[in-house]
C-alpha cells in the first residue's frame, strides 16, 4: 500500500488517521489493536513512535536513504522508518525472543550486494541474536513482471546457496517456497477483500516496478502482489521485516490488512500483529547504472561473481565528471553509493573513504571499491562454493523448511477460518 501517510512525517507504528477506504465493521477497536501483536509475542509496542534522537540504524552510513532512484524517499517514508528502526534495534537487543522475522526474495537470479547490505546481513545478525526467522523464496512472485518463470528450480537452489553462504542457519530458521505452502496463498483471498483498487493503484513501488517491467500489460498478479506479500508476512505472524526501502509501502499495506482483519473479524482480539520494517544502513544500494541494484536490471554485482567479474562490473559503474570525490547522496548518488559500498565492506564512514581518495578521481574510487568488495565477499564466496557441491543438501533444507512452514500456515488458516465463521 502506498505509504501516503509517511509524507506527513507519520512514523511507522503510529495510527493512520486518514479515512480508510473500506470502513471496518468495528472501527472503535482500531486503537486497541494498534498495540497488540496477536498470538506471537511481539515488540514492546508501547514504544510506538520513533526515537528522533537516533541517527539511524547501522554505524557507517550517513544518509543512505537520500539516494535518488525510483520513487522519492519522502513518498516511501524512509526517514520515519529509519527512526523507527533505531528504536526497534534497542528493543531487539533487550529481548530478541519477542520478535519473529519474515523476510525473503524472488528467485529471479543470484542475490547481490544490495541484498547483502540491504537485508541479508541484518537477517544473519538477528538470527544470531536469537530472533526466530522465516525466509521465503517468493516463487509465485517471479511471474509478476514476466510471462514465464525461467530456470526456476535453478534460481531457487541458488538462493538457498546464497543464504547458507552468508550464514543463514536452516536449523534455527525456516527457508521455504511460496508454492509449497497452499494455506499461505489462501490467506490472500480474504486479504484482497480488505483493500481497495484505489489503494493498490497508489503504491509507488508497484508503479516503479511496472515502469521497469518486461511486460506491455500489467498482470493482476503484479497489481496485487503487495497483498500476497501481506499473506507471506502474516501467515507466520511475523512482527519484524528486515527490508530495503522499496518495500516500505508494502509493509504499510501489510499493517493495514492486519489492522482491518482484526477490526472486522477479531471479536476483540488481534488475530494478526502489525509488523514493523527494519531498515539497514544501506536501504537502497545503487547498481552500476545508477538505479536501484536489482537482479532483473542487469546492473548488479552478485555474491556469486568472482573477483575478476566484480572488478569488471565496478569498472563500468556510472559516476560523474567531478574529479574530487565527496560523499553527498543527494547530489552525487552514484559516487556516494560506491563510497557507501566500500564503507560498508570496511566498516568505516563513507566520508572517510572519500577523504582518502580526495582528487584522485573515479578510477581510484573504483579501485578501492573493488578491493573492498572482493575482500569482504571472499569468505562468503568460499562457503558458497563449498555448499554448491552438495545439491541434495540444498533440496533437503527446502523440504524441511516447506514442511515447517506448512504446519504454521495451516494453523493460521484454521484460526482465520474460525474468525471468519467459515469452518464447516
Ligand atoms: P528483482 O529485480 O527480481 O525484483 P531485486 O534485486 O529487487 O530483484 P527482490 O527479491 O525484489 O530483489 O528483493 C528482496 C529484498 O532485498 C527486499 O527486501 C528488497 O528491499 C531488498 N533489496 C533488493 N535490492 C536492494 C538494493 N539495491 N538495496 C537495498 N535492498 C535491496
Ligand atoms: Mg525487487
């Protein structure tokens, strides 16, 4: 759902005072449910606003949210989400067991540096802190912007490989695919009834993706996929979703769906939590062409790439004619994204990287970035190669994850059917 409310500075977690397109049957319950998290234990939602004293998540980035690519950051509500993320970080450290994470990716290609610094590193960090983790491989959503899901099995297995390589532990978390969990998909039907076509139409990320899509006509699946994503998140009652900034409007829709479902069918109790987005310090890493790094835009440095390919790709990255290198995301997005990349790899501020380069120009910048990326990814790439030798293990991870996810989804669907009075 388009995060309109965010443009007025409303932080995530604070009531949306705008008139709702579909009035809920028991709207007086709205405020009560805003601070509930359903059956799963959730964050301390009494902290519903942002901690405005916080400068944002992550140690190194100054203002990565200000990169200009795709919908404006104001439209997406990035600054409010960053402030909320800082508050959440404190709550997670206090009590990680109160959170359940749902996160995931489309199997449209290999994962890239945008994934790694945008969400993957956060996933592993949360897992290691003791947060329960569900990782969805969104295979149905491959078809949102293309006619055929090419090489699906290969892409799915490669995603599992990427997860294992960065440190996702299948013994502690659940890695699963959309298509193997029918009850999850069934949740989409009641959820679709809770949103209006006008709301779907306003979603800035869907608009951006339609603009980059390979299809001449917009499919129903593309149009409604944020609702599908609400089902992905709510089937396991996740209350925390580590995402890149493009996902913020979808998270807002998920919160709306949860709230409306609870209002309409909850009979005074919250069936679903209202999950929070957790932004990393790199919520929008740019690709070699200066737009959002994406699997399907041919502008990505993948985790699986070797050192030479990485060097070649970074050498071809877009920069600007200014020889003196400075970190200024608003006016120099491409140069700043490269600086941020080196900074994230080396765990130091991007301004410091810029100062080291000074007037040495874009070639020097790219050399530093290439070395930093290759050094940072070397152990991940080594682990990836190791895991790649055992395809049977990858399939076993999926089989076990699918089984666990089915159990959770069946239980939630049973609860939904009871709430909706449709158990016969
Ligand atoms: P596709 O081009 O197929 O849509 P993608 O590269 O956009 O692929 P997704 O699978 O759509 O990747 O995104 C998975 C997760 O990774 C989401 O949380 C998304 O916000 C995050 N993500 C993707 N690209 C970036 C990026 N460039 N910077 C930060 N986060 C990103
Ligand atoms: Mg995407």
